[in-house]
C-alpha cells in the first residue's frame, strides 16, 4: 500500500528551480532513503513535501493530495519533518520541546503516554527533561528533534541528514533508534542522507538524486551494488 | 521623607506604564524581530477612542474594554495587512512601514479629534482628596489603581506565557518560527495574536496613564512614552518579558528621582534620561540585563 506518492515535483527558491520533476514513493511501514551529493536537491525535496517552500506537481498521502497545504496542515495530515540542523527550540526545556511537537493533538492522555514512551526510547532526554534544549550536545539535540517529530504521531517521518555534524558512534545510535521506531511502530520513513553506507543499512529501497532529478532507484541492495553509488557515496 | 515618598509613588506609576508598554514591545520583538515604532501611536489612537466614548457619558470601565478590543483589532490587522507581506523582504522594510504607520496614525488622530489637548476621566476616584496618607505622603487612589491593574495585567501575561499551551506555542514560534511550523503550530495565527495582544496591552496602558495628569491627552502624548518603553525594553533585554517589566519600573523611578532631586535635569531634560539609558545599554551590555546574547545580531 503506497503511503506517500510524489510525482513530477518541481520546487525551488525564487526564480531558481532546484527540483526538475522528482518522483518517488514510500510504502506503509517502509524506510526509504534518498542519496545525493551536496546541491542535488535532497533538502529541497524534503522542504517541498513538508510545505515550507512553493512547489508544483503531485504529493499524495494515502491518496489525498497534500501539495497545497501549509506546514502545520501537512503535520496534521500525518507527515512530520526532522529538519536539517535539528531546529531545536534552544530556549525551551526538553519537556517543552516535546510538548510543542504535540501541537496538533488534543488527546491529553495520549500525549502523556507518548511522552513516557519516547523518554523510554531516548533515555538521554529523560535525564535532561528540565534542561534548556540549547545546552544539549549535537547528538542529544538530534534525538530531541526526532522525538519531537514523533510526538505528532506522524504516519510518515521525514529525516533530513540526521547524521550531519555527529560523531560516527552517535550516528550509529541515531540510526539504531530510527530502525527501532520503524520496527516497533510500523512507522514509514523517508530519510535523506549523505552517509550512504549507514542509511542503506536500514532502508529497504533507495533513490539517487542528481541535479534535481532522480537518476537511479531500486532496492537498497541493488543501489549498494551499483557502480555509480559505490564510487560516489561508498568510496570503494 | 514625605517628598521622597511622593516622588517614589509617581515614579512607580509611570514605571508601571513603561513596563506595560515595554512588555508589549517585547512581545512583538520576539515574534517578528522588530521594534514596533507604531506601538505608542496605536495606544494613542485607542485612548482617543476611549476618551471620545467618555464624552458620551459611557462608564470608563466600558470605554476601557472597548478601547482594548479596538487595540487588539488594530494590532492584528496591522500584522496581517502591513507586516506579514513586507517582513519576508527585509526587516528594514518592516521598520520603515511601522514608522509610516506611526505618522499615519498620528495624523489620523489629528483629523478625527483635533489638536487640542483633553483631560481624560479616571477609572478610579481622582479628586483632590482621594488619597491615603503614608507617613505624611499622599498616595492617590489613581496611582494605586494603576499599580494594581498593571500588576494584574503583567501577572496574566506571565500565566499565559508559562502556564498555557498557547503560551508555549508563542514561545516556540518566537524561538524558531520554521521549527514551530514544522511541529504543527499555525505560526501566522500565533503572530497575529501576539500583535493583537501587544496592542491591547498598549490600549490599557493608554487609558490608565492619561488620567494621571490633567490635559494629558494630545497628539504628542505617546511619543515620549514610546521612548521610555523602548529604553526599558532594551535595558531589560529585548527578548525578555520579565526584564522589560523590571526595567520599566526602574526607569520610571529613576526618572522621577533624577528630575526631582537633580535641578539641572528638572522638568526639561527628563526624556534625556531615557536616551542616556538607551545609549549606555547599547554600549555596555547590548543584550540588556536579562536578554540573551543572540539578540545582538539584530
């Protein structure tokens, strides 16, 4: 069952078009990764799906169009983006950050339960719940950004470069958590990454983006073995 | 002692008004990233509305209520119609538009209500004898009323900021607008609300302040208040509501003491105190007493 369907997506900044007709899909409970070099349009793709920038084409969630929606409506529809650079509310406590993540929800009891669940999945956040988010380390802030996005109970989680600026061990940890959430909650994910090795490790399918177009797609295994990906992103 | 106390009372009353206006400035600054130059003139406009209604023998409380609603509407419309389309371009453009609004509102006041000064009736008993004696000093009911209402207003704002979901969403939007939108907060609505609330606070401040002095309601009434409030907002830290309130009170008391005890300042150089405060803050501690460092960039 297709959860997210993107067809002929074009988007950009002002007169500069960055995406020239990107098409991709994410099935229910599936992890899909988008690979690509700097400037290929990975972040633009994410921002376009999340409604942060003007875009044209088709973006359907479970068959319903979400292309014209403002960012908060996209969240309400069930898509949550963990932005590049984490977008932490630095002057809010960890607890408040997570409550902000539940902005669209009205079910107090459910919010409480989710808080407890994510504090259990992210014990490092639980030990700092009253601390200002700006004082956390990069890895902790990444965990917080993921947990905050999960607080909206998304059907699809978008992650923009979760490994950016993190030490290898921490990157491992972040991806382990993503994989765990995927398995336990059956949550579909679309992950944009430069670290192809680790991203392909948890994904079932992958797309290769170059200069605003999808140039290659397939199962994670097949992309791992393709020469283009190996040379450019895996380095062997 | 008696003179000192009376000057202190006056200072606290003025300071409370500066504090309220500074709080309004900080609310707009946190959301939009600009000083609202038109804040004072918005308050003047709504104060004229309130005064106009009192001349029709409508109770002052009701006039205050109507002025507050008018203020909220004025602030919200300003955000939606003037600020939102412009701010995407640049902060400077927004500042210029707000300066334009400052002039436009002042001229509109002149057209609608003329350039004569008026006295505004007070919410509180305001006769020559409506005071209580504190150690021989006269503490007027009007002053006490201002303190009480501003304290209630400030208290309510802090409850809103720190204890409610809406307040949390406002703080999140102020901290990082894009992340707030990505978390599902309708940031446009939050900003509109912030502008509305801040103009409503201004409206209350105007209706409270004007009756403290005879013939105070005039076209030039609010400009000095805006200067004092800006000084207070800067002094407290532009992104710190608590700082704005404390600094507003400090500046009010300092003004009253300095103009009372330093004859060289007297009644003529009062506003210079605010300017000196602004310059000193910018030179010595640009982020203000309670502000955070990031604000310096703006």
